[in-house]
């Protein structure tokens, strides 16, 4: 049995019929390379493997978590720097008032 059947081809677009609550796939479809209707179990010389981009959900979740952790670390650093600046301003103001009082 050959793996180069039309239903596995990049150029094959299946036809559907509309049912009452869903769509049903037919055993025929459009070959966009030949621009004609064909059966899905045919074979031809223009066959090209359909790319199925799969993704790893766990890896996507880990990437998103890592990105968010990095964002929180940046926010933490900004807030800490802001606290240090506020503390320095407070000490400066305290020293200035102390000098005026003496």
C-alpha cells in the first residue's frame, strides 16, 4: 500500500456535505494543483506530503511560564529600585531637616 494517496497530499482539499448538526467529509475533493475533482484514494505524480505542524503543549506551557517569571523578576527589580530611591530621598530629607534644626 502506497503512502502517496491524495488525502495525504498538500494540494488535496476535501469536500463536505452539510448535515443537520455537523459536516460530513466525502471521499472526493479538489486537487488544487490539477484544479479538478478527484477521489481521496487516488495517486498522482504531483503528490506532495502535507505538513502537519504539531506542537508540544507541555513545552508551550513551560515557555509561557518562563516568560512570565522573567517579567515578574523585572517588575520586582523596578519596585526594589524605586524603594531604594524613596529611602534615599527620605534619608536626604531627614538629614536636611536635622541640619536646619541644629
